[in-house]
């Protein structure tokens, strides 16, 4: 799951941060990750908490560099 998908769903970085109970700065750090992927555990959490409206795509996390 990418930060772009989160912005598309939540509309603002602030709402993303509130959803995950993180600081907006933490969200901006996610945007600097390779391919703007959010941490895998957070992607799973988002899929669960939105009843899969935000879909978790395991294939995005196959590369070892993107785990976390």
C-alpha cells in the first residue's frame, strides 16, 4: 500500500496520521520510502480497519528492501 493510496482515501496527511495514531511527520517519512510503500504491518492494519476498502497487496512487499 502506498502513501498515494492513503491520500486518495483519507484526502489529507493529517487524517492519515490520525487514523494510524502517528505524527504527520511520521507519515511524511513514509513518503520517502522506496515506491512510497507504507510499512507492511500498517498496510495490513489499514486493510483490516477499512474492511478492505484499502486493499493489502502482498506482492508489493515481496522485495526484501520493502519489508517493515
